[in-house]
C-alpha cells in the first residue's frame, strides 16, 4: 500500500475511457466533468482541450494503480505549450503540469513531468528559450512532477558564484539547481519500503525549511510558499509576482477530488489551507475572471474564481465529514452516507486509483488523526 501513489488521474480514468471524447477547441473537456463555458478565457479553453487530449492518450493506454501510462505509451504522448501571461508558459502532457519562466537570465521550471517524457519536455523548453536552465522547483515528491529532474537539471547550469550549489559535490555547479522543501529530499533519499529509489541526480540540490523562500530571477520576485501537511508533507506553491501567476502543484487540480497522500504526510486540512492561500494571494480582474492566473497540478489553466469554487467544494465536504464524525459515525457509515454526492457528477470516480470512496476515507482519516 505504500507503493508509489500517483497524483495523476490517468489511472483513475483508465477504467472508463469510453467517457472521454476526442476534444476539439471549444469542447470544455470531458463529458463527465463539463463545466459551464466561460467567456473571456480562450486560453483556459485551449488548455482544457490540450489537457484532455493528453489525458485521453494517457487514459486510453495506462493500466493499474501506477502513476501514468506504461513506458511504451510515452512514445505517443505529446507535450503542448500554452502561453499563460507575463514571462510564464505552461507545458501540458508530460505528467503533472509544468510551469516555465523565461527571460534574459535563463529558464526556471516548476516541476519536470515523468522521467520518460523529459526529452520532449526539454525540446518544448528549447522551443521557448535558448537560455540556460538555471532553476528547477519541485512542488512535491511525486514522480509525475519530479521524474524529469535529472535530465533537465543536467541540461542546465547553476549561476556561478551563487550559494545555490548544494552539498552533493562539485558537479552540482554544472547543472541547474533543484529547489524543494526539505522533506522532498528526505523522501527521495530514503524511500519507504517497496518504493522505487530515486536516482541521486534527481534529488534537490538545495532545500528550505522555512514557511517561504524567495528568489529574484528574470526580473521578477518569485515566492516559494510551503503549505504544511497538504497534498503531501513537502508541498511548495510558486508565486511569480510580476507575471501574476501561481503554480500550485497538486494542492489544486481541476479534474477530480484532491488527492491526499496520507502515507506521505498529507491532510485535507492542509489542502484547504493551501487553497485559502491561493485565494488570499490572487487578485481577480473584472467580474472575478482573469487577473491572477493559476496553473494547477493537473488540469486546465484557471483564475481565482475556479479556485474559489473548488475551495468551497472541498470545505463543504470536509465539514460534512467532520459533522458525521462528531455524531459518532464509523468510516463505513460516512462512506455510505455519500457526503460528496452533489459533487460526484463533476469530480467523482467509481473506478481507478483515486475513487470517491478513497477520497472520503482520506478526509475521514485526516480529521480523525
Ligand atoms: Zn502529486
């Protein structure tokens, strides 16, 4: 049970590929989670279509509770590039969403996708910038977000004279710095029993343990914000202050209930705290649309209104389960009471890795803990 816990929904969707239509632009994704169309967000629509394409490809070919498609299927997966705003792009299709910041100083990446996709990710980055890859920020430990660390870090270089070279040896200077919260390194260096080891070249070269770490790169302030015990115990959200974009990692996803990785220190309360933090930072433009843009861990590009809707959903379900616990209901009774019922058409899953029942169980265990 402690084996690699996927944070992609490809596996969950694998068992129901019939529900995934081939999307076209203007098609708001897949039928079982259709959201009302949102005018003025052509970018988001495009992202949805692109993501659905990638997801459909992955879902059609993946099997079992492992994170993502089998290796042979990566050959057919494509990485799509979406301009977000300012100096930020979003890469879709390599696993978790990847955020790219480019400018005169070089390239900064938030997450790196699956290992098997890293050459395609590198090609996508190169199509955006010839500059050196200087920084990789890992939002958390999962392989669909960190698998490309080694390849992409080796394609880059650390800024000479900085204090970013870690303690893994002189060779660290000839690669990009990999930044993450401390527990990401700990979990990679000492995997739980039954977990695959992470190659040392993929480990963070510099970690932080404070609530925030700040960087200035490509002419903008960048805040790495740690949210304790949320999706995992090592989550970082990244706020690009000038571009006005937040890259959230898997604290926020658009295509299912939040995954709470209890085995790696996750907790539903932290997920809600993280969603609240996004809402706190973000400033919407007219009528709650646009303004600060949000790159989720999985799914389409969003604005703050999307996050508010999701935060309300998660909070309402948390409160319902909390109330049931107070009334003395057992886990089985809570699951049977279906506290998610009204949201299931949009976010629920009855098969695959992260079923609705597993989500309810994770909420229950988070609160019982
Ligand atoms: Zn994850």
